C-alpha cells in the first residue's frame, strides 16, 4: 500500500499492526510481529468506522457549545475549588485501556503527582486487575513472562476462561496453525461450550468459581507424581510447602475436585496426566479467571503450577495472561490503576514514593492508594467524590449495577467526560470534551506480550477534537503546574515515561525502557514495535523472562501463594436459582460505540439474547426468539431467548455489549452485582444469582428507519442494528396490539411533515404494513404481525435494502411486501470478513460435495482471514451432510 501509515489496531490486547490510508483503506501489516498481516473481522472493518457522523466535535458546557479555553478554565477552576474545600480525595479520574500510554501517563502524573490523590482508576480494573495482583504476588511485579511464539512452540496449550477464537482471533489462528504443524494438544477450561472449545482435544466445562479447586488439585497431583522441579524451586522460588499444603486441603482427592468442579473424575485425571507429562505447556488465561471475586487466587493457583514445575520463561512454556483492551498493559506501566505508582513502582515499596516524588518534582505526591472502580462510583453516590473526569470509557453501561452508577454520576456535582461519540455516560456530563480517536491521535500502546507499538494518525481529527494528553496537560497548566506539564508533543511525554522507567532502576524493576529515553521526534515517528525490557544499552528487545529466576522481589525469588478454595461470592438460592455469566461476542466490542456503526458486524448476532441450556429452557417454557425476563437482586431486563446445548444447566449467558442506544434491555451491567475480589478490587462479572421467566409474545414487528430511534412503548422489547442507509429495529410486544393501532404506528414511525404514507391493513390475518416516503425515497417502513397470525414478517436483511435509491411508482407495492429492490437474496453472514452467508455456504457444500473447512475456504474464502468463523463452518458442514443423509 503506497503511502500507507503503519499503526496499531485499537481493539483487543493482541496489538495487531495495521497499514492504513487516509481514505480509510487498510489491511494487516505483514511486518508487525504480533499479527504478520492478519486481522480479525473487527480490525478489518476499522475503515468503516471512520465516518464523522455522530462524532463529538466541540467542547460543551451545560449542554451549550463552548470554546476550549472556557471549558478547560472551568475544569481547572472547579477542580481547584473542590480540592480547596474538600481535599484532593474529593477529585477523581476514571480512565481507559483505550487511552494511549501518553494519555495515561499525563493523567496519572496530574492526579497522583500534583493533585495529590490516588483516585485514578481505569476500566482495566474490570478485566485485568486480578491478573495484575496475581503477577505481583508471585513475581514481585506485574510482568507477563511469555511471548506469543510460546503458543506456537508448546506441545500443550491450556485455555482457562478464554474464548480465544472470538476474543483474540489472530492469536487463535496462530495457535491453530501450530496445532496443524506440531500436533499441539488443546485443553479448554470454560463453563460454556464455545467456538474455542468446539475444536479442543478436551473441554472441561467446570462449575463457575471452581478454578481454584481444579488447579489446587493439579498442584497436588504434580507433587504426588514427582513432577515438581525441586531443583528449580529450591533455587528460584519460596512458599512451595505452604502453597502445597493449602492445595491439598482444598483438593485432597480427585473425587473432591470432581465434587467441587462438577467435572467427571476421568476428565480431570486426563487433564492432570496430560499437564504432568508435557513439559512444553502454556496456560493462557483471560476474563473467565480475572472477572471473579476470587480472580487473584485463580491466577495464583495457575501460576503455582508453572512455578512448581519450572515451566516459565522457556520456549513453549509458561503462564500467559492475555489482555482484553489495546492498552491495558500500557496503562499498568504508567500506574493507571489506583493502587499503583508509575513505572511499576508501588506505594508499599520502600523508597518508591520518594523516588517518584523527586523525579516529578512533586512534593504533593499521593501517599496511599486511591479508590478502585466500584468503590470510586460508590464514593460519588455518597458524596465523598465531588468532581470526576472520565476518559474514553462508558461506565454508565459497563460497570456492575449500572443504574447505581448512573445515579452516582447524576449525584456528582461536577462531571467531565472526554470521548469521541455520545454515550450513556456523556449524557450525564457537565463538561463534554471532544476527543481525537483512532487514526487521528499519536502515541503508543503495549500488547499482551509486552510489545510497545505506535498508533499513528492518518487522518485529521474532525471539528475541534483534541488528544486526551493535551487536554490533561492544559488543565495541569491552568491549575498552576505549567512547567511540569509543558510538553508540546506526545514524543516528549513518551521520553519522560521512558526516562522514569530507568530512573534509579538498579535492575530490580523489570519494566525498563531506558533505551527510548533519548528518542528524538524523528525516532519517535519511525519507532518500530519492540518488547520490553529494553534498558539503556540493550542490543535486542526483551524476550522470555524468569527461566533462570531473577524475579523483581527483594530476594530475587518467585513466591508460590496459598490459594484456599472459597467458592462463589454469591450462590444461587430459592429466590435467584440461576447464575448469570456475561462475556463478549465475536464481532462486537465493549459498548459498541465503534463496532455498532458497522452493518456487517451486526450480521452474526443482530440482537442481544440470553442463552439457556435446553433443560432450563424447557423448564421455563422458553422458546428460541421468545422473551425472557431476567431479574437479579440489582436490576431487571427483558431479552430474547436462545438455546444452546453447550450451555451449562443452571446458568444464563448474556453478552456485555448492548446499551440503551441499541436495545430496550439496556446494559446488562444493571443485573450484575458488586462483589469484588478482596485483593484486586476486580468485580465478579461471571456469576451473579439470577431468576428468569418466559414472557408471552403477543406480536412482532420490524421498523426500518433512516434515523436511530429509541421506542418507549410499555411492554415493547426492541433492538437496533445499523444497515447501509439507516437502522433496522426488531420489535417484540409483550402486550396485545391496541384495537386502535394508528397512534402506536405514528409513535413508532415518527413520520416527518409532508411525507407520503401508504399502508395495508389485514386484521383478519393479524398483519399491518406501512411505508413512509419523502421526495421519492423510503423514510421508514413498519411491519407488525400478531403472534400466531397467518401472515409472516419479511426478512430483515431484505428489508434493509429498501432504503437504497428512489422508489418508482411501479415498485411501491413491493415496499409493503417487504421485498428488496435488488435481486440478491438476503442471508445471515457467517464469515463477516468476506461477507459469506449461511445459505451460500450450505449450497456450496452440497453442490460441490465439500467435506472439509479447507475446501469451503478455497471455494468461498470463508474462514481464511481471521478464522473466527471456522467453528461455525464446521457446524454448517456437519449439519448440511446430516440433512442430506436424512
């Protein structure tokens, strides 16, 4: 790509390189070591998210447009006044793993260094805090020891709480290629059957919250079968005896492990034997481990097994935490969590606060950790925190007890939000600051293997949008600390960050990028991806760590940590007999502020659903596509029902992504409780007690509209997906249609004045169809169908095409028939990368007598890019042959 800019994807922690043009054309960067040219479907669709429609363009104060000077002056003035009256702990920042490292660094310096409070936390608290705490307890610092190549050099990969195929597709593709070449065994430990588990050699669908028991049993098994590397442990670790004693207490027998985990003893024994016999073992863990009230103990139970066997820091072996956000690791490097200081220093490390105080020339440096995410919003609600700045994140939807979070933001006297798009959080802001987004800002991010890469701008930020680091620095200057926030460009911030990592670093701090402390503007502009540590004078980038010890602890040894089994923080009971598990989908990201703009990313899962096991669905009387009312002690939501044999009985899975902007169900966070890990402060997002009941469906509908709408009808469930020229809403009514239907139709359509309206009503068949045209173009179409009626609704995909172009008189009857104006039949996409639908795939399988996924890929390209659809291709292949044989 001539003239392409080398940048980095803004989604997950894989950290894929991207080659981008100014017009948004892009492809994977074949020179980037993380992805070697491959992109998942979300990354490949980034160019489709660059439309400036809906972007925040100007500073707003009290809902009115303001200048940057007046907005920033107000922020500085209100922060100063709050500190003067109530002290520094009355002010807080809540930042994000989507911030660049430079943004994060300035935010942390301003809050901890000069405002003088520890009250800066990040949404990484929701995804990575337990891993951070586990690393720190075991290694002495938050260090991931492995590299991506370990997945390709292992003989056994264990995935714990990780749906790698959907959440980190490029890494999954690298792993699958290695399995084909090396015969690598794959064990997946996850309560749910997932796209990842479908291709595993062994799937352990353990009970939620039982990971500690499973890995305690593994540690005891390793000790009992002579697989502990006694020499390595003696030389490089401490705490083995205590950790083993606790493991044996938690899991004294295989039968006890089976009882606690709900697994078959034979499957547990097979896993233990496989791990014990395979030296080249990598254990990859993610949100299923971290998002738990026992997440830190889960992480340490895994780390204990690797430390006991010395399987760390060598090719093809080690524990590997994979992060969920593009810069969760970078935020941890600069102290973005409330309990950290910058450059992997800690409040409780002797000499560290004084070192940072001197480096920053910050006599008012915070002396104790601040409030973690859940505590922070509780402090807003109680009035202890009176001013907050939220950056690049949407806590009104993403945090547990979302309704309580919204109440906290409404109660807080002064709320500043910097973001690119309007969200449910920006609606509660007193000051709204337009932020530069991906493709517009310049800085660095760090991926899951410690690799620092550049995000480079290739387009101009719209309106008056500016970088977050600039906003923060401007406020710092206006609060009286001009010389400490005097950077003119992000390169200067990065140099200071690098210099701090090396400052008085005698080798006891593993994070050291001192080699970059003298990087000039040209060097920063051309900086190649590199992996830390990279101290001054280093000749090559950092690689695997800790094979020969050298842990950043006072004695240089790792620590095995006792991990008692505690079970769930809140167990099901008679009132709430089910467990709610939340998680990610293949083609969406967080609260959909970016991915929700792209029509093809909604094809795979267009509506939010609650997935049940068949037995639970039968007991509740729930049918696929019907409505379920979910209630927890914290909130209530109505969603579509889905049924999956891979779902554990007694559990309900709901994706995390949909918000009030996309569905009447609103954020699933309103159901999630606030139980937190006592060590990490990370909330439990995988096991909230829940009850469910089927809701009768009285009618269904489809609403096609050029503008996004949020119907507010009582008893109406709706969900919205983007289409090429507008929005398609699926409607499901729990109350009967009114006898006089016109007022309902008018409210749903919101037709503009002067619009032409045509309709067909057939009450006998329970069908009503309406179209609104303006200047010869379809403005909206509404189709209503009484449940059990003799008519049927058209295909939503076909209906979406009705917004294309002018509609001739002769074609207007087709509008009310719901027929597309093009001849191409509509179908649900399976491969979003290449737009290949299920009907096309089935037809090709049968017509060409295909027997393998590789043949499908060769003929249709499906599954040949990111590979995340490969598990579904296998299912279609199997079902097509089964149907043909029937």
